[in-house]
C-alpha cells in the first residue's frame, strides 16, 4: 500500500479475512490508470455501459448517489464540500489479486517488463517517517441536534401521511481547513472496525477511506446477489451484555420491519433484469457481529440471462435500497429536501468489473471522504426512519455509527 501511493489512481479492497460463500479475494490492489472515464449523472450509466463493453478488461471505480438524477426527475442541490465527479472508472495498468498466501499479478503488456523491478521495490520499500502527532481536527455537524429532531419529525409526518413507509435520513460531520494523512487514517480506521468491504481509494487529490460492512451487489456468471443492511446495535465489552444487545436486535420488531421493507424493495429492483421466477431471499434478517456494531443483514439473489449487460443490472438497482427508502423515488425526493449536505460518494458504491462482466461493489458507508486540495474532510451517517422510530434513539444510533470515523480522525 505504501508503494502504491506514488500513483495517481489507487484502489485497495480488503476483506479483513471475512469469508463466506460469496468471497472472491482476501484483498485486491489496482494502480495507475491506462484508460479512464469521468462523467456527470445525466449520462453516467450509458457511458459506463459503453466503457465496460469496449474495454473488456478489469475496471475499478465508483458510482455516486447522485447518479439517481439521471434515472429519475430528481435533483442534488445541497452543500457539497468535496467535489467528487458523479462517476469515475479506470482500467489499471497493474493489478494484484491476493488470496491466502498467493498473489496473482496482471500487468498490461505495455508495462509487463516492470513486474520484476516493482516486486523488488515493494520488498525493499522503506516508509517515510510520519508524524504521530494528533491531527487536531475540529469536527463539526452540518445539522445541529435541534435541527435533526425537527427534520426527523418532518420525515415522520411524511410517513404518517402515507407519502413513504421508510426513508434513510443522513447527516454530515466535517472539518474545514484541515489536512490528514490518508493512508495512516485508513489504517487506523480499518484497525478499529476490520470490516469485510474496507476500501482505500485515491484519484489525484480525492480520497475515500472506507470501513464499509455492506455489500451492495455482486454478479458471478449468471447469479446476482444484494446484501442490504438494516438494523444496528452497539457492541459492549462485557460478553454477557454484548450477547444481550445482539439478541435484542434479533428480536427487535422495528429493526426487522426496516430490513424486511428494504428486502422487498431489493427483490423488486432485481426483478427488472432477472429471469422470471428466479428472485429469491437466501437469508433474512440474520445478525452479524463486527468490532463496532451488530448488524442485521439479508441476502437476496437472482439469475440473469447471459445477454443482460452488467451495467444494466447496476443501473436498474441503483441507488441501493438500504440508503434510500420505500417507495424509492418518493423517499429520495424527501431525503433531498430534508438533508443539509449533498451525499455525493457517500451512500454510493465502489468496486470493479472483471473482463468477463462479473462485478462486486460495496456501499460507501462508515467512510471518510477527503479533498486534499480543498482541505475538506467529511463523513456522514444515517439510519432508516419508520413509523416506529424514536428520534432520540435514531440520533444515538447515528453517534454509534460515527464513533469509528471520529476516533480515526482524532487519534
């Protein structure tokens, strides 16, 4: 990872040794763009489809939440301190696929004579001395606590009126005129959380340092899965109390209803590209434990035709249900009206396509976003609001989710 920092484009995906039937690699490193695509929301998915089809190679990149505006009559007019383009993908010159004690190395032909010297450089790389002093970041809330409660009550009014059944409501924490060491901050955040979809992403002066626990969508040959998270409980040091917190989450009617509503939304989204009758809930409301939180996760699967383009599968399901609401379009419209910050890459996705058209993408949550040129640091958190939501508990859940990012920035 230190060796990779010399390049303007870097993607590091780390499973932190989480393994399940859907796992492919322990880690992946892709560096140095040979070709790339940057585009705005209005033609995001059509340009991605064209780029993936013509490249027919590994491509890595991200989708921002605001691509929704190219699919539906929606807008994104809230404050944006980060300035990430709406969509960015690149074809790496150098790729490392890590599984167990084996590393598969794929270099484009134009640079394949550099493999030996790169391996030697990686082996002998000496990290520069890095100051261990605290960053001294002054983290602020874009939405005050009082305003949060007011906005949440407005959201509940929409629910009680029947405009929506559920919506994901988020708030931004930020620091202005602040600089961080992106790699060291990522290492700290990853060590705190050790999630299955950790990501370090660099594109020139913009960085994503992600400790995401959530997979958005994966395609393996003709099988597509999505794994929405809805339902969160804090962890405890005392094992008995921690077990009780986990069991309480298992039995929580409100949290289960959140999850089931989003599962229904995901089933509907997947059905747009699925073969008839193939959409199936593989796992419903199972609680998994991570270092910082317990999470309720479901797995929904479908089968697609070989003729279905992979970009169309993503376009028909984006943005992911867990970060929007039910009904999706109405929820996104209300979210835009009530939130104070543009989501941008937060609640978007980072991942890759393979040369065969398979793909795997996370959900950009529990993530620090950084624009080094603007000296702007941001992370956002949110939660699903339903008719049973208690505003104080929702606020406390946000603080629980923010804890790891705040700790990483203040350490």
